[in-house]
């Protein structure tokens, strides 16, 4: 990919956030009027296609994008916490899924797990 001002601006926004961002959140960090919405959508899609970003839907039907780079402490697919009140997303450390009796059903032996935790963040819970 060519290095363009718009791509760099999107990458910087995601790098500084240090967590998943929606298209609207990315747009809000960019200088007003500097880049149009459609261009930013294409950039997010292109960067996802080349594995620089991870795209996720946390169950609220909103795509979020997360930068995958050497500055991240969690580089693989990891769980997230979604605050149902304010919409903020926080990265969680890797979690382990296991059955109470210690054995997983055969159908889950080769399954892929995506963990999403929802609730109220500490700020919203304190309100």
C-alpha cells in the first residue's frame, strides 16, 4: 500500500487510542473536513484486508477497528468489554474457557471462541 496522508492519519488515530474504534470515532479524531467519510471507510477496509487492522462486531452491530502492531500488549484475537451505557470498549486479557466438569463436549474441541463481555463500566456504574 502507498503511504498517503489519509492512511497515516487513520493509523495514528488508532495507535493513539490503543483500543478498538468505530468509523465515527476515527472521523472525530481527524481534522474537521480533512477527509471524507467514504475515504475513511475505504481506508479502514483496505487496512483490514492487509491485516494491519482487526475488524470486530461486539454484538451491537457496529464495526470497530483495532490496530495490530508491535506496541500492543495483546497481539492475538482477544476478548473485549463493551459498556452498554456509554459504548466504550476495553481490551481484556486472554481468558480461558473450560467446562465445569473439566471436559469439553466433542463439538467444541475444534471450535473457535470469541468472548464478549457486556455491562456497565466503572464510570457509568458510579453515576
